[in-house]
C-alpha cells in the first residue's frame, strides 16, 4: 500500500468546502496519517502579531466545528490533526501549494466547485493546485458518486479507473490505483484512448495501421499490470478511439466508476488550449472524485510567503 503519512485539506470553512473533510478524515484514519487543515484568508492586513493570534483563536473553534460532522466512527482523540491559518493571501492556490511543500505533504484532499461555463477560462483553485502541487491531489465535487460513508466515515470503493497513456505520470497514477485496489479489493479499470487520424494512405493500408495501433495498445495495457495484481484484483482493460477526456468521462459513467486516477505534469494544463486540457475537463465534469497523481517533491527548507500572516494551531 502506498505510504501516506501527511494529508493536507484546504478549507474555506463553508459547508460545501468541508465536504472534502469527510474524505480527508477517512483517509487519515485508514492510513494512520496526520491531517493538516489550512484556512486561507484573502485580503489585506498589516500583518501584526495580535491579528495573527486573533485569527488563530477564531479558527480553532471553526476547525473543530467543521471536523465534527465528518468524524464518522472516530473521535477527536482518534484523530491526529493540526490547523493553520494564512492571512493576507493574494493567491489561495499558491498558498496551498506552498504549505504542501513546507510540510512535506503526501496527499492534498480538496473540494472543487463546479464553475459556470463563463468562468472556465479563469480556471479554479483546484485546477491551480493540481497544476503545481508537489504531491498527488484528490479532488471531490458536488453531485458526484460518493465512496466515503456520510454517517460512518468508512471507505467503500468498488471501481477505480486509470486513464493510462504509458507516460511516467500515468505510471504514478497506476501505482496509487493498484495500492487502493489491493487495500479495498476493488475492480481496477485501465483505459487507453487513441486519437483518430486522417487516412493519408490507401484505405486498406490505413486500416491495417489502425488495427495494429489498437492491438499494440491493448497488449501494452496488459503488460502494465504486475502479474501478482491479478491474484487479488479483478482487472479490466480497454482501448478506445476518440478524444481522451470524452472517452474517460463516458467510460466512468458507463461503468459507475468511484475514482478516476490521472497522471498529469504541469505541461498538461496548456495555457494555449483555449478550452482547457484533458485534465481540466475531466476535473470539471467527472461523475466521481479524481486523483491527480504527481511525483512527490519535498521542500528543502520550509518558508512562509512574504506579506502573509500565518498562525499555527496544535491539537
């Protein structure tokens, strides 16, 4: 099982944002990890010490109130957690990424609101964090397939989908999916999407090439799975033709997938792509939580961005 020792859950202390806490608490309990809560206060501040302490005291009560509904079968005594307040934050996404690096976080768990179409080009905090985080990011959304019990807080995963493009990032996503599949005895689905190309040769030669591409991709999907995984996990693999994000979303809906795992480097979020990248679109439209698997990058020395008041709550 993948080692997850430190989980960061950013929250704006609203009921909608706090839905991510249910997943964060469940994973913290399952992995015996430590949970870090982060509240970022936007706006200006003179950054004096008294304001920082006041924010700390106010957040302490709000953090515990936010956690309480999501403890499930746990109690506060069962949970190892710590809260942070960052004030005078100009860029919430950057603040989250900085805290993740400073505290050597293994997984960020956060909520993403479904943004209106008119705001898509502006991006979202979740997309910003997914682009630049030093660790994997689990993004949950409203109106999605849930796999953490509302009353018990127990994890109930059944089907995991890995969008696999044979890249090193996809390999990271597969490793996380294999770990979860083994732990929770789930089905593991691998999907590779081939792009449709225009025939530049006689039809028969073109058909032979496309058939060969399909066969090669199907064979490589089988090779990607460690042999021992077939002993404890039902594995299904499929190759499709089309646009990656459309096929991933369609497959997730058809097979009632509980979690989509994607590998993504920062370059996948192309500024030049007017309507966003595959990862952007999947994040915005997925019918279930999405795990953006990124290589762990540890900070050498913790630092606090200049102009930001930071209060720490130890519990």
